[in-house]
């Protein structure tokens, strides 16, 4: 971590908790290994020149050394050819739920990757697409009644705001209809296959709120009966927590409504302080046990919104520090440790240019802090949070759990600031 940006003491510790953890008794427990975990997202196609599962497996020792705990693999199943986007298609247009895309390797390769990850003490979750399939998925022919049909009784592209000026169509996929009991059973069987045969530790569920919550509740029970799972929803719907279906949801509110505005120079510390005050006031609606995923990038942000440099400029590392010190579970997107400087193409081969690992030390210190103290735990397991007095351009807060205490001060401006006698460089921070 660059010395101009941080001061770390030997006794550094971060008291991490759900913002509302002290206000309500926990109603959902989480697996012990998840409580101080860091996620690393793997875009298999772009991760290496070969774009294979074997290449990811070969790099596992480096990821272990980086300090991550949970690997999130983007979908690895075969991609549909009918109405495919681009040359290689979208990972989220799946034509076979229980096979591996030959572009990436074989089912044996998937098993070997997970086995090696487990040997190194890492966990693995797979991105799961339950809302839609490719046009040429066998179900579209054998079980047409499992799909949403138009007035003519035919399958059609997934469509939002139909008939409105803002209509959006996902032309390469067709929507599933969860009124069908046969579909529900088949989808649970497919997910169970990956747990039984490959040994997965969890799932990241794509557009989870577009699928009925009662399906996810049933799925969670079925999967947990095979092996206790960690479940991440690509959603911010509160009921996915209160139902017990998911451990964690996306914190889009922080990323979209705060971080992006700070990065663009449209806002600064006052906006983040207001966001924090809302969380502390328990007006967010999330239960104490809700894990929230904190991030500065992911596959969608990088490909469609911009690189870290484009989105945040000099503010990026300061905002990354906040993802590790605010309540929740932090995410590192592949390449961020190498200061990924391009938007990775979504439908074509466009590998990460690993030109060294410039920010490895930065992330290693953050992952070490996350792991070192139980006060860093997510959800109801972590410490309390208290905002501290600070200059207008500085966000300062204290996290506390028992004797574990950390004070965090982040300068969200391009001018030097002083907080409690500590000089904060532009976009710098202080942790003690």
C-alpha cells in the first residue's frame, strides 16, 4: 500500500458489522468461513490468453497469496448459438446447465479447479442463470410450457417495459416461467448437480429478484441438504434476506449512488456521510443479519460503465479502502490488483493484460486486516459503527467490537486535509 496514502499501526484492526447489527437480534446464521471473507470474481474467458479453467487453476496460489477467500466464477456452461451476440456470445445465454463450455475446458477441469481451491483453503461459487436460457436450450423444444410465451404462444426475447419508449430486449435469451412445477424441479436438480459432482460452495444468482422468492427458498433448503451453501443474489431486494433464501445482496446503493458520483466529482464526503447516517438510522430496511456486497467494480461495471480510472480517477483506492472497512463483504474484480486499464469485451475474446501486479500489496494489506480481527466480521457477527467528527471533505468513523477498535479517516477530495492531527494526502486515508 503506498505510504503516501495510509498509516498502519501494528495493532490495526477494523470493527466491521452490519450497520443495523446492534438494533435487532439475528434471525439467520451464516457459515463461519463467510464471516470475514473477501470475494474475487473470475471472468474465465478473459482471465488468461487461453481463457480456460486450467489457467485459472494454475493461478490459484497467487490468489491465495492475495488473501482472497471465495472465488466467484462467471457462468462456465455452454453458450447458445441461436441469436448469439458477437462472436462468442454472452456467458448468461446458457444452452446446457450441467455441462462446461468447450471454450473453457471440461467438467473434469471444473472438478479439478474446485478440488485444488479446496486444498488451498479457498471456496468456489458459480454464477447461476435461473431467469432465462439460450434460444437453443433443449428445454425450449422439449418443455415449451416452461417458458414465457407471447400472445401467439411462442417464446420471445426477455423484454422489459414492453411497448414503452424505454423498452429493453435481451435478444439472445428467452424467459423461464416459474408457474411450472416441472421447471422448478429441473432447475433445482441442475444446481444440485454442481454441488454433488463438482463440490461447489455456493452460487451467485443472476437477476435473482426476477425469479420468485419462494423458488429460492425451496432451492436453498434443497442445496443445504446436500452441503451448506453461501448464496449471493444479484439484487438488493430486502425479502431475499428476510426469507432466508440468501446470505448476501448487492450494495448498488453505495456503488451507484455514492461512489460513482464521488469519482465523477459530482459529490464528496457529505454524500457518503448522508448515506452512512441513513444506514445508522436503520431506515435502509435491511435486517441485522444481511450481508451486503461492497465493490468498486465487477464484470458489468468494467464492461459497460468503465474502468476504475474512468469511473473514479484518483479516488479509486480511497473508495476501495471503504469497501473493506464499511460493513459488508468486499469484492475484488479480476485485474484490479494489476490496475486493469481497459473495458473487457463481453462477447469477444479480450484477455486481461497482466502487466505486473501493481496493487497487490495494497489489497494484501486490506485482506489481512479483514481477516485479523473478529470485529471485521460481516452481518451480525461484526462490531458497531459510529461516525466521528471530521472536516467537510473527510469521512471518519469508528468500528468497535469488544476490545477491537479501529478508526478510519478517508479524504474524499483533491486537497490535503487534517484530521485529529493526522495529515491526509489528496484522496488519502488513515487507519489505526
